[in-house]
């Protein structure tokens, strides 16, 4: 199947080129965990930076927070996660393997055995705080970053006094003990979220919901996800999370099928109301217009970093014919490409070429830090490597740069475009504006 091939190809490129490795690989791997290698870590960082810019820095109604991953267990009682954050689990009576009940048929897919009763399996990772091992020391790794923003709503109100509507934004790890982690980084047990809790008076929730819906589509486009593969699903009441009055799932056509990429939820005053009740701290605010006291309502745009990466890889993976060979490249938008440009000396055993190339490289790196030096193997190999990691431009310093073919070409270099393979001569002083463009 073509779609399987694509997943296989993406996973293989990620490993071969240092983007993503299986977690704890040399010990046989730890299911549901993935480690990001040098280029994967850079790609992830660039995605997060773009998100901060678009969601917080370019606006004046948004604030960052960075809350602890470990939170008081009562946070998760108030939010409903201790009681309700579970998936249906079945166990095969014969081979004892466990599955998510909504993802299997009548019989065990491994051994055809019969299943026992369906039971609810809580997906939060439990842990112990401190040296005591009793019920009072139980805590959980956060299953979503949202909680850290709700419990700090009052702190931000009291310290910065923002006017409503305003939002808090956070990027960080979340942990879910998924029954069946699968599809590469799509469903893992440790992943990263970029979340926003936007606090509004209930009379304007619809308008703000629409605004965030638009902002999410803008981000999808800017980050390099193929918009034609994204569709919205209006989640029906019975399938919505316990806190939500309206949810739109943004779905992406992954090579293994159409699945959730992001979610946009109208959480009403569920969270602030529940935390006020459970903590005894009233977090209601006063309406400027009417003077009335009310509990703010919440619009929540929620983005998965890992699913963003997978959707980008699936959108940007390309194969074409160049120079009589099939080549692979990632058509990443420059803003998220791990390396913005690579600088090559044409030959690495000619000191004058290497010295000139170092001069170009050092000058460029001061202006654009994510520039790489590459003199490994022949030029063809370097192009292949840079194409596969999605470097938009490669810059070669040759004998013309040294002035050997005359004054006209002195100090000019060859700039090759990743997508087209087209090369042009550019003066070394114009490189940074060319690459930043
Ligand atoms: P699903 O139905 O696929 O399990 P969900 O509806 O439980 O997802 P949310 O609780 O809405 O997901 O989480 C917000 C976002 O976090 C998701 O849109 C997704 O991008 C990301 N996410 C959730 N679970 C995982 C996971 N196990 N691995 C990677 N990303 C995840």
C-alpha cells in the first residue's frame, strides 16, 4: 500500500538523518517514547518559536506561563481527571494481551482468544511524592498542560491585572499511559503540547471561538502543514470531553488515515468553577460594564507538538528525479527548517578554498545562527544530505569565488535552491538577505 510506504519512508528518513529515534533504543526500546536527535530537536524548537510568535508575541492579550509538571493531586480531582480520564480496556483471556476496546473487534487480533469484561483504565501516570508511601503522597504526571494555567489564573490576575478577555499560553510535556501507543509519534505516552486558555465573558464566547479557529488555520499554513489535508470535525455532544460544550477537532490525513491533529474546545466555566469550589479560593472577576461578578469562561485551542511534526513530515516529504537519480527532500518552510543554509568548500583539500569558505560561513553564522558547515564527502553527497534534512539553500565556494576566473566573479558564490536544484551566483555580501528572505 502506498500509504504504508510513505510512513515507512518517513520513519526511515527520521532515523537515518538524526531527527527521531525510538526511545531507549539500545535497550530494545521503551514503547510509546521517542527521542529527538539533533535535527529533530531543532525542528521542534523552530515550531515552538513560531507558535510563541504567532500566538503570544504578535498579540497584546496573551501571556506565557511555565507551570510545574507535578501538581497537587487535588488539581486532577477538581478537573475530573482522577474520575474520568480513562479509556475502555479489554484483556484477552488466552494470551493476556490488553487492547483499547474501541479499537478491536470481538476477538483478540493476536491469538483469536475471547476478551474479558471491558473496564475503564485511567491514563494518568501515578507517582509518589517524597519518601512516604501512603495515599497522601500520591501525585500524577500532568496528562495535559491546561491545569497549570487554570490554577495560575488568579496569580496572573493579581500580579499583572490584565483586562478580560486575555489568555495564558504554555508549552510543555504531557504524559498519558496510552493502552496502545502507535503510528510513530502520533500516539505516544510522553509528548508535548502547546495550549492556550483564553478567558472571556460568556457573552462573547462564540466570537472568540471563531477568532481562534481562524488563528489555528493560520498556524497550520505557516508551519508547513498541507491545508488541503486538514478538515474540521464538529464533535457530537456524546463524544465530547466532560468539560466541553463545543469542540472542533482539526483532523489531518496522515498516511495511516484521517486522525486528530489539534482540538478547539469551549470549556465554559467548568475549570475555574471546579477549582474555585475544590480549593475554596474564589477566582470570579468583576465585569467592567455591569459591575456584576462572574466566573470567566474558557476557549481552549490545543496543539500537539509531535502531531504537528508528523503532519509536517507527511506534507513536506518529496521524491523527484534529479541528475538521473531519484532524490528525496523535505520541502520545509525556511522558518522551521533545522538548518537555514549549509556552506561548502568545493574541495576540502584546497586550503585557499577552505579558508574562503570559512570566512563566508563565519560572517553568515553571525547573522543567521542556524547555518551549518559541511565538507563531508563529495558535493553530490552533501546535496543529498542537506535535501533530506530540508535545508532551503546550499552555498558552494569555488575557484571563481577566489577570483581565478576574473574579477567579475570574485567574491560570488553558488547558491542552490533545495526544491528546484537551480543554482545562481550571489555576491557573498548579499547572502544573509537572500537566505533570510
Ligand atoms: P485522541 O482522541 O487522539 O487520543 P485527544 O482528543 O485525547 O486525542 P486532547 O486531549 O484533545 O487529545 O489533547 C490535545 C492535543 O494533544 C491533541 O490534539 C494532540 O495533538 C495531542 N495529543 C493527545 N494525546 C496524544 C498522544 N498520546 N500522543 C501525541 N500527541 C497527543
